[in-house]
C-alpha cells in the first residue's frame, strides 16, 4: 500500500511539473519550398551593390528536414533583407500561426537558432510591429555550430537608419508583431544558416 501511495505521489509531482513547464510557441521552421517573388515563400532582396541568395539546406539543420541557407555579400552602403511573416510582398511567406491569434503577453522574447562559423559577421534581426515600425536586435557570428539566439522584447530598438513610409514611428513596440527579417550587415560576405524561430514563454 505504501509503495502504491508513493508511486501515485510521484506521478502527481511529475504531472504538476509538466503542467508548470513553459511552452514556447513555434513561429517558423523553414520547412517546405524556399522561394522568392510575388508567389514566393520569402520576401527577400538586396540593393546598392549588396547581393543575397537563399536556399534550403538538408545537411546543416537544427530540426526537421532542412534549414534556411543565406549566401550573401554585404558591401559598404548596401542593404538586404530576408523576411517571413504577414503583410509582405510575397504572399506565401506566412508564419505557422497568425499574429492576431498569439497571446503576446505570455511571451517575452523571440528565439531562433543560428549556425555559426566564427566569421565575426554581424546580423540584424528585425521585427515589424503593428504600426509598421521596424525594431532591431543585433547578433554577431562569434561561435561555431548551432546556437539558440534569445532576443528579449525589451532589448529591441527602433531603427533610426530607415523606416517604411507607413510606419507610425512612435518608438513604442506595438503588438502584434507581424513579421521578422534577417539582414547580414556590411562589410562582410559568406554563408549563414537559420532554423526554428520561436516565441519564448515568460
């Protein structure tokens, strides 16, 4: 009888522990077709001398069948973007969940996996809020292999170099966030890999 009670008690603690675990929300895992253009699954491009190509990579991946591979050349004065989410020029670039269906107060950060090579390349991770204002978090490739990058909401800053014409520019991060984008920064060139974009539970 004591043994049965002990087992039941252990199960209760285990169940309570599982129920109390924080559940991150998967936004994007870059599975399926990777393409650009109006019918594409990514809104991406480059200008002022910079260039970028994207592809799926099935060898270097964090989870699932593939990761997002970015081949880039970021020159002085140039720019680029590789975006996923809603309200973009590419109609099939949606996340796995709609922004309006997310309970944003349950989360405190974006998180994604990046495959580093120690190149010292700097990468901007931008998000666009409900007022179309762009917010930035900076990352440096100063590690090797897969690493989860945590981007707390509180550490994003409103971009001062450029904002869309329709941005409210109120310097308040307004939810729901509608999209995110990666931008390798000048002056550098190389290849980067990204996977498993989530919202981190508080």
